[in-house]
């Protein structure tokens, strides 16, 4: 069987509902919820006023409100911050993680029919879909159950970043985390928290940090290992699965190393950097030489 279902215990479920929910969220988060159709989902984030990512999530519009699929470790802080922003808005915020779970639905061949209630992952078609379901609900038929580690290996193979492993919350800009490349930022919708900083980075083209793919013949070292180019710091290793991984790097420094044929390592393991095939950025023109993009 090529279609898999993976329960994701690392994810939480939060619902924001009420007659003012759409307007409330539209002015806060990075994605456009006004144009979001019922049943579909968007990738987005909540930023600081300085443009740093506090949390990222998938948000699905349902008949009874907006359902958030987000890291469990961030759920309490996310609810607290949303409650502070609420003021007199007619919205209700509820943590539904005790009664609901998040399931990843994915395929090694790309061929898969999503069950009722599931939504296509808006970040990358290869990721498949997600389903927020009651913990007592029957699992959909036609899928082999796989653990979260198997899902992580699939995600890493597609070079799709995950917060907490590939970038640090409170420290990274959306451009650092490739959110602008993965349909996570709607700069045409109007203001949201941190919008001015993100817009300025886009128009000035000042993003020098990006998450890219790295590959090695041997197993990669642990997440957080330093990436060096010619012995000089160039980034940090993120999620890993065997010899495949993601890394947050200075693309100008790494591009220069690629051009000059300088050895690039993660810890003591030799690596080859790759620009993801879905990316709309490349090695900077003043640094790029021999193309290593995949």
C-alpha cells in the first residue's frame, strides 16, 4: 500500500469561532482567511510586531469556525496571546486537543483520495492532506497506519520546514522559514501583526537566511549541529532523517562556498546543499556559481 495515515501526537487543535472570528483573524495572522472556502485550509503564522514567528499553523475553515492545527508545545501560549488580542471581539477560543487529534494523510506515489472532512496540505502538494478528527472517531479506510517518524521522513524528503526543529520560534522571520515560498504569507490582503517588516524584507530582497535541503552519503548529525563552509559558520542543521535533512543557512555564504568548491560540512559530515525544487529563490547572484539546486 502506498497511502498512509499518521497520527501526530505533537500537534494540538484549537478552534476560534463566533460572528467576529473572520475579521478578528484577518487582522492578526499572515494568511488570508476572508478568501478561505469552507473545508479548505491555509498555512499561516502569528508574528511579533517586529515580524518574528511566534507560532505557525494550518487553519481550516469549518461551518462552526476556524480550526487550527498547531504544535502542542505552542497551544497554551497561542491561546493566551489570542485572548489578549480579543478585547471586545465577538469570538470564542477553545483548546479541543483532549477531544480531537490531527492525522497526516500521505502517499509515496502522490496518488490518494482524501476522505470527507480532510483538507489538502496547503504548503506542498506532495505532503498530501490532514484530518482533524475526534479521538473516538473511526479512522478512514484505505490507509496503512504509520508512526509520526515515518511522516517526518516524508516531510524532510520534500524539504518542508517544521517550527522548533528547522527554525526557532521568536527568532526567525517568515522569509527565514520559507513561509513566503510555501503560501504562508498573504501580503496582498492588508495589515496583520508584523506585516510592515515582512513586506519590507520582500520588496528590498534582504532575506539572506533560508531553509534549504542538505544531503549526505552518511547519516547526518543531530539537529542543531553547526554547518560550516571552509571552516566558517554558515548555518544550523534542522530536521534530519538518515542522510537527508533541512538547514537554516546564510545563502550568500553557502552560495560562495558552492562557487569556489569549498568543503561544506554539518558537524564532521560532508554535505551537499540543494535549493528545494519548489523554491522561487536561488543562490544570490553575487555568490552563485556551480548550480547545486535540486
